[in-house]
């Protein structure tokens, strides 16, 4: 039997697990690595609701109002960001949302920001994170980053969509491309993979 892989739409910004409605108070898009084991928001998700976000790059803004720096890892090949996801309810309808795990910036990123996403380059490490987890994976990751300035402002390169869904151009890089610019219209992310989906071959 050949397993088929389907997509489950998830909203960026994790909510408290089991929340009965969307709350801006608990809409958290970054999960700081130092709080994962102690925070009521994250500690249970860390045990059973891990996910990855396949990406090709992410962005940082060295200068406010100017085009961002597009940042690559894994020799320019796709990689994944480590994350956690939660379940909440919208009028009784089950929804899912997620957050990116962040850590202290490495030497490359420290020139632009104090933090950076946890990057999982190899498929073996991605699989290990999904199936077994462990803080050692998050703390011990290694990556070599390079950057290239974007030619124009992000909103000009990737215009907002009126339906609030990510266009195909966003799909492989759905996470950190332009939160401040397009979050107001981007409501769902198609490409996240959870441990459950990995095990089910989805």
C-alpha cells in the first residue's frame, strides 16, 4: 500500500491547547527555547505536538523600511524549521495553529537580530525531532547561513492575497518571509508536518 500525503491548513500563532476560541492574548508565533520546558504554554506540546515547517529561506530586516535580507541554509537547498502546534476551537470547529521555535542568534544572525529559528537541515534530524523530540536536538543544531538582499520590499515581491491564503510562491517558504508586512491578510499555512502526519504517511 502506498501512503498518500495531504495538507492540513494551520494558522500561524499557537493558541493555548484546547482553547474554545481564538485569543490574541495567547497568539504566539515564536516559542523561545529557554521557556519550552517551564512554560504551561509549551511544555505539554513539547512532548506530543512537535512539527516542522519546510522552507527554502527566511527573512530579516537589517534596516526598517528597506528590502529585507533573504537568508539561506543547507547550501541553498530546502530545510526545515522546528515548531510546536496546538488545537483550538472556532465556534465548535477544531482548528490548528503553530509557532516557530527560536534560539539565540548564531554568529551570522547576530549581526541582524538577537534570535533566530531553530533550523533542521537534514531529513534524519527532521525525522528525529518529529518522532522522538528532545531539547538536545534543538540546542545542538548546526547550520551555515548565507544572505542575499531582496530586490524590493517584500509586499511588492509577494503581494497580499484577498482570500487570506498563501499563494504557491509562499508554500515552500511559508514561515518567516514577511510577518509584519502580510500577517494581516495571511491567515493559514498549508505546509506544516506534524509527527502524527509523518507516522501516517500523509
